[in-house]
């Protein structure tokens, strides 16, 4: 990637390591968003932590601009917005997602914030797809137009991987049909 934004979900225990890793990849920290988690009965989720319990998950936002673009802008349109930096939303109970996914589905408001922030990265008729990529997408979450979502197969209780879903096969086919230049541009 030569220019763009990278959004990484993390917990407070490993936040410094994530920031250092991204800095080593020449990605500059620019902002964060907090997901304050509540249970279905409207009580804050209280997860254990070494010092103070945790009721949140952090979305770190990094910017990468290639060296050859210095002085020519960032290489992407970034729409200023006045979105809050905290999302208060419910976390689905573990039994609703644990069989298929390693982590819980993220709030819809986060996807909407990213789509607002990067308006030209969404679905484009000329390309027949968007330029937003979600790694480790949730199999249980609805697919968003303009996003390429890649899911990780979770081994079943018998240690056998499940077969790819239709969307995973479609993503593989789309990625295989792209030329090297398209992959590099995106």
C-alpha cells in the first residue's frame, strides 16, 4: 500500500506494541475510536485487566503516505467529519458468534464512520467493487457494499476446517481476476 488509512482493533494491554509496530512500517498514528461495550441487559461489560477492568475496545487509525507523494497530497480523499470518537453499543453474547468467529462482530456505526471518512473508497460502478478491505471479517455479519471482506475459517470442534462460504469463494475469484496493477493501486 502506498497511501491510505489503516484501522486496527486492539485492547489496551497491547496498544503500545501495535503503535510501535505500525511506526516501524512508516504508518503514522492519527486518531482512535472507542467502542464502549454494553451487554444486552444494558450493563457495561466488565472484562478483566491487570490494573483497571476494561469495558472498551480501541480502534486505532494510522495513515500511510508514500515518500514519492510528499508535497502532492495524501493520495486519497479524506472527508472531514464531526463524528464522535466513542461508540456506545451492545456486544452480542458470546454464544451467538463463538462457533464461527474468533472475535465479536463490530458495531455498524464504525463501518459508517469509515465510509463517511473515505467517500471515494466505497462502491464504484466503474470497478464493480469498492476499495475497502476488511481482514478477519465476521462470517455472521452482513456484507457491506464496497467492502472486500476476508474471513478466517475457524476449525470445527473436530479440528477440521469448514469449507469456504460463497462470499469467500467470490472474494478469491475477484482477487484472482484483478491485474497486478489493480492490486497495487488498491
